C-alpha cells in the first residue's frame, strides 16, 4: 500500500509539471509587440518563463526515466483515462465548454 501511495505522489508531481508546461505555451502568442520591444520586459516576460518551461520539462523527463515500470504504467493509465474522458465530453456529451471561442489580443486605440 505504501508503494502505491508513493507512485500516486510521484505521478502527481509529474502531472503538475505537465500542467504548468501546457499552460505556459498558449500565453506566448498573446504577448503584445510593445512589451517585447523593451529588453527588460522581453527578458522577464519572454526568456525567463521559457527557461522555466525547459527546466520543468527536464525535471519531468528525468522523473519519468528514473521511475519504476509500475509507476510509469499507472501514469500511462491515468493519461489514457483522461484522454478517453475528454473525448467523451467533447464528442459524445457535446459539452458547451468546447464551443467557447478563444480571445485574441488586439491593440488598444
């Protein structure tokens, strides 16, 4: 039982890293051009978050490679189950969440 609980905790850390990686990526296209023209803003808004994403990806990959096979199988089972549930919510139940239009950045004025 202790081993299974340890696998759950380790997989939770890997999934949190993946969640942070997925939520950083869509924000890149929303950065306005005036913010990126300033070199200080470009470093703090552009380069440092990308470096954090690379670091988190490295941590997640090293954790997956160092994990025992049983933990990786449980992680795979969780990911497959989530993919099936998303597919059911999108195409079978036709959830209104998937009909929401994405917002785009437009310059003011």
